C-alpha cells in the first residue's frame, strides 16, 4: 500500500524588493541604479546624468532613477588590501518601455549599453574623454550615442582616441 502523497506547499509569493523603490520606479517607467559606497573598498557612482529621482536606502546605499532616453555614466570600483581588483565604467541610455535592452549589474531593469569598459587604465581614459567633453562646454548627456560607441571601439582596438569636437553633439 502506498503512502498518501504529501500536500504540495503553497506557491511562493512574488519576490519583493525590501527597499520598496525598485517596483515603484520600474512601474513608473524609470530606470533605477543602485549605488553602494564603502570608502576604499566598494565605490559606485554616477559620473554624469540627469537624475529624475533619488532614494537613500541607508548610510551606504542609495538608488537614483533616470527617465527613459536619459544617458548616464555608471562607474564601479572595488579593492581589497592589495589594491584595485575591479574597475568598470558603463555609459547607458535608460530604456523606453517596450524597447529591447541589455541587463547590467545594479541597473534595473537595464538599458542600452553604449560603452562598457573594464580595467582602470581604460576606465581612466574614458573619464578623461568625459572631462574633455565637459571642458568644451558640452554636457556629456547630450553627446551622440555613436560617439560613446566610437570611444568604446577605439579602446577595445587599443587605438588612440581622436580629439573631441562639438559637432558630435545630438541636435
């Protein structure tokens, strides 16, 4: 004689964001970027971008949100007792509802990746390119997406970048 089957457990409840900001911002169409700052260990920051909303989760963590179509630069740096172990910069365009996108760590739901660079020497070159754009009087948020792709391609091919010109701004 067979033993009666064990009752099935109830279906798991949908996953809930403990901060409460992810669901609200994603439902409103905003793209969230979660940033943590632990001095000299884990530092994540926005280099440029027009922030639509900001939520401080705790002393070390905050979430910033961007409107669809907004371009921003997200820098991540990690170290240990022996020095830098990871550095990364991504220039991302926030997604428009219904459009395809790429997932990226700490960016919900994701975005269009215009540039993604790893390694401090190359990250530093991208930061210098951003500085040059700002020095010319142009907001990096207004730069043509193809310019960011071009910089990423040049760094991937280990070629020297050309000088920044104002005509590369989106009009």
